[in-house]
C-alpha cells in the first residue's frame, strides 16, 4: 500500500505510467483542477532521444538521466516561482522517481494503470507522437511499480478521464 498524501503536503504531483496511459491529458486537466502549473516531460526530451524513440529504439537509463535532470530543473523552477508543478512523466523506475524527488521537498506520484489491450488500443489511435506503439512492451518491462515507501497511488485508466481527474484530485487532498 502506498503512502497516502496529507492535505497540502506535496509541492509537486507527477502523473506517471507507460505510453498510452493518458499522462499528458490527465496531468493537464489535473493541473487546471488543482491550480497547478502543467509540465509535459515529453517536451524536455532531446531531439536525438525523440528520433531514437521514433525509430523504435528504447532509451537506456544513461539516455534518460539528462532528460530527468531537465524535468527536475523545471519542477524546481516552478516551485521557486510559487507554482505547484503537475508533471506528466513516465517515471518508470524507482531511480527515475528518486531523481524527480530531489527537485523539491515532496512529490506525490499518480500512477495511471490499465490493461495492455487498452494501452495498445490507445496507441493505435494516437497520431503525431514520437513514441511508437512498438515501445510499449519495453516500457512495460522497465516499469517498476510504486513501492510502499513512495508517496503516491494507482488509478485505473479504464474510467472516463473526468472521473480519473476527480479521483486524483480527491486523493491529492484538493477540495
């Protein structure tokens, strides 16, 4: 069981999960709902990393390190400017989440989870994104679920988006 958030305790929210889970959509709507600043970690990938993924090549952790540093820097900047960052980021491994936790005092992770079939269906419908559906298997293999000592929770993506956002806002202790 993940640690539950306490009201107002997190300076940042990271909506995490594999490709096709709806991280960008949920994080953008959740940012609006909680009055936060939306940050899409995909925008912070290098052009080289985007080209590699577009060719179906998964990134190694050494490829992800500079990207995660840019995400953490953006989170730190947002907090310094008085914003509550709400970040869409895969954060697949514990080490990735640890890198983001170093950005500010408290980070709450919202892990979007769904069946492989639903994820594949969503990726089949998605157009104009650098991440091909062929990398889903690699992401599922890489994924390390939240551990009991990590602040966060899981939400099923099988519900309508509005319900997912409201459930996340409630669990983030937002009135």
